[in-house]
C-alpha cells in the first residue's frame, strides 16, 4: 500500500494498523522533502510566503507527514537527494523518478508536428519564445536571480519573447510581478498564456523555442526537485536551460542536450547562444528528446517498480533485486548506456504529413539501389495496416535512387500518413542512415527495411500485434531469394533438411544467450524507438560497417530488454553480389575490423565464425 504525502490522522492510524495486521507492506511516497518539519521556514521554502501560508501551518503539515512516514515500512522518492533524506528515517527506500506517460508523448509529438517537420527549422516565425512553465506561485525566489538577465536579453534581442502564465479565471499572473520591476521596461515582449489542464501542457511546451528551469541552488529543498521540467520540454522538442542542481546535472550534458547555468553571465550567454543559433537549438532539443525517452518513460519505470516489488517478496528475491539494481547502476555510472544516438546531418527532400497517427513507421535505407528500391517501396504500400508512415533515407547515392523515390512519394501521398525522404549530407554508412530514419520516425514502433529487400503484406500488422508494452523488438522468419526465385536449403550443409525446404533467416526463438556465439537475428525487425534510444542507437562507423544490428541486439541484451520471435515468414531477403554483406561485411580485412570493434563493445561475446563467409546462392 502506497501513501503519497499523507498527513497523519486517526483514520490513517487505523488504516496502518489494519495493514500491519494483514501483512500488507506500506510505503510512504514523496516528491518533495515534506517530512522534515524544521525545513518549513520561509528562508528555505519561499513558497510558504508566496502562497499566503504560515511557517506554523506548513511545519504542522510536515510533522504529520513525518508521523505517517515513521509508521510505514518503506519509502519511495523521485530523486536521489530525496532518497538520501529518507534514509535517515527508514532503511529501505526505492528511487522511482517522475516519468511521462504515453499519452503525453503522443500529444507532445503531435503538437511539435503541427509546427512543421520535427528537427527542421521553420522559416515562418522569426520570434524566439523563452518559456517559463511554472505551475504554482512557489517559485518567486527561483526566478528572481535571473529576472534582470532575462530583461537584458529581451532588450538586446527584439525578436525574443518571454512566455509567462496566468490563471484563466481572473488573469492573475502565476508569478507575483510586483517583485520583478526589471521586467516593466520589456513588458511588450512578454507573452501571456492561460494556464491549462495537465493533458494540454505539452501543447504549451511545443510553442516554446527555449524552456528555462531556474532553481535556487544550494537550497536543500530545491536541490531535491526532480528533472520533470527538462523532460517535459524535451518531449515537445524544446531545449532547456536549467540551474545546476543534482538531478539536472545528472541528465543534462552541458552544451550537448541542454545548458546548465548558475550565474547571471552564464544565463545570459546560454540564452543568447540559443536565440542566435537555431540550428544548435534544434540539434540540442533532438538530443534531449533521445536522452529522456528511455529513463523517464513508462517502460523503464515498470522495470523499476517490478524490482521494488520483487525486493518485498522474501529473502532470495530481495537479494536478486539488489544484484540487478547494483548491476544496472554500474552500467549507468560506467556510461555504458548514457550514449545519445549519433544522428548524421541530412537534408529533407520530400515531406508530407497528414497529421494523423500511425501505429508503425517503415524506414527504408538505400545506397545506390535504384534497381531494387521500387520493389521495396511497393511492398510497403501493400501493407495491411491502413494507416502507415514511411521514411526513406538515401545515404548519398550517385544513381537515380533519389529521383525515383521522390517521384514515387509524390504519387502515393494518399496512401501514407507521413512520407519523408531524407538524404545524408555525406555518406554516413548503414548505422548513420538507420539513425537518421529512427530520428525522423514519430511512432513508437519502427520497421527496418533495406532497399534491396521486401516485406510481405501482413509484416507490420503481425509484428506489431506480437509486441507487448515492454517488448523492445520483434523479428520474423525471412525467406531468401535471388533473381531466379526462392532459394532452397543446401542439403550438403544440412542433410537433415527435407529436399525443397526454403532457405530461411531468423529461424531461432528469442534467447539473448544465443548472441554469445554470433548474430541470429536479421536487421529486418520492428524496433521500439525507446529501446533504440536506450541502447544509444545504431553505432556509426564506416570502418566497422555491417554489424550495426548485431551490436544493437547485444546492447539491448545488456539492458535486459526482451525481443520476440514471430515464427512466420513475413519478409524476403534478396541475395546478390552487390549486397552490403557480400560487397563489404564479409571481406576478410573488413570482417576482422568489424569483429574487433563489436567485441570491444561487448566483451562477453565469443564468436563461433570470425572468418569472412559471403552469402551464396
């Protein structure tokens, strides 16, 4: 039983007595330090003053919450700082951070698409909006140190706007504006918005170009605040400047996926940099989005909750939960899964968006496959899913692939919800091309297809139906063919097969242990975007190109994220001499580099076939 910020009373005492009698474990949950009564001082929590409360009343509230906490068996909290504070009262405390839900993700990305193609700079609006999405009158002292700096920025950049919020009923500002006289001279550059219900919050974030999250650093109450303002902005494609509190320092890589700023000069420099450099602003917002998809998503939270519940179920389970928790923490601290996917620079050559919502995106990667691309495109158009997104990534082809893809897309807009054609600025290799496609996808599920292969009509529908909420990827049986038709199993290599047996790829059930000796899963798989982001995307290396999919499966195995095998032929693999496998991967010198590269990233693999072995007909 979980009690969230519950004040003690006779009723609560009775509930806790009943829980103890029935052997129900009780957990006190808090997202602020509301269980330390002596923190209830105006000099520590300025919100006491600004909401019109008294120190005595808040101290009483905190005291009653503390009494409830002391009667509970365990605690749970949203930040490491809160967990540390709770440990003085209870030895067992679970870290369960604030997260987004899938509806917020859906709404955020749709609102962003309403502004244009995500990740692309819109030329239609010269204004740059700096949003401060505070939801209560408790942040006067947080905003005060940067107020004069904001005013200075607005004066120096006439195109900038400060977006503030007010109560819709009486238009009373959430901030007490009398305390910020420096904003008077720039009041024409303040854009007022009515506060909205939580389910519309992401629409407001999507209007921002920059989000600010100032907090009073060094204040124990503020230092325990969560990262929620960072990931809410990131969901809607917005870059954040935040104060360097512990939670923000752990998620923001300064200058990469956001800015940390403490002094007025640091705030000024960060704001000017983002106002003047829209390309960097968009790039940082993209990296912020990819960095929060997994750690602050419901799939990761379900795993944390499962671990917490497991720890409550007897001695062995408690020990197992501790082992898993320590292992995961070790990977995080070692930086193994703090990588953000590398997205090579690309140009959008065609963009169509009907602003509907498709369940699946198909990503086709192509390099000089003009001879086969049309077959791949037609196999996607023939999918049984009625609403579908399609992204084609051309990796710098020199043949007629681009013209063919663009002409085909112009003729098939009615079939697809979204149609995007991107071309890498320079040839990025297979991993880079796949990351460009994954970055452009706006659905949770993404089907990978190389331009020389084919999908069966029900491929996307069947694979999607096979995936549960926590499934990272699903892969089918794949039939091999060449220009003469279907390929059959080589009986000399496998005499136990019946004559006429089709040659298949991906015919082993899912078991990550099988990856120890080599890859058993083809790249033609349906992958969730959150799993791709969790693993740091496909690796980008032209020197070791060819095993990007194997590396991804290994990374997902290390994360403990499950795949799923669908024992049904849903795709066709074209064998030909110009395929990347034969032309590059399975060449002796290149294969050696690939093996060394992947083994260095995953030392636990012990390949059974390290020598080059081209696929033959």
